[in-house]
C-alpha cells in the first residue's frame, strides 16, 4: 500500500470516527399528556453571538412551522 493510500485511509478513518460519537439526550415526563397542550413559547437566551442567534432563529422557525402544521 502506498503512502497516499495510507493517508487517504487514515483521513477517512478519522472523519468516520468523529461522526460516530454523536449522541442525543432527551428528558420528559412520561405521565404528561402532551395532546392537552395547545400553545408554546420560548425562553429568552441572553448573550448569544450573532451565529448562535441565527441558528436559534432557524430552529425556532422550523419548530413553529412543524407545531402549527400539527394544530
């Protein structure tokens, strides 16, 4: 195996290992009936950078769109 193939293999291995470490955590009360809720609101997020504010606004817009489509 040439050094170019080895380098390419190593780079792909590093990138694939980085993607494998993503984990998602969530927490909710299983005794709550969420169908009883008809409204929602957002908590304020002080001290956001411009980039964080942009991402937050995109998430808020997507969530609002989905929740409104469900009634």
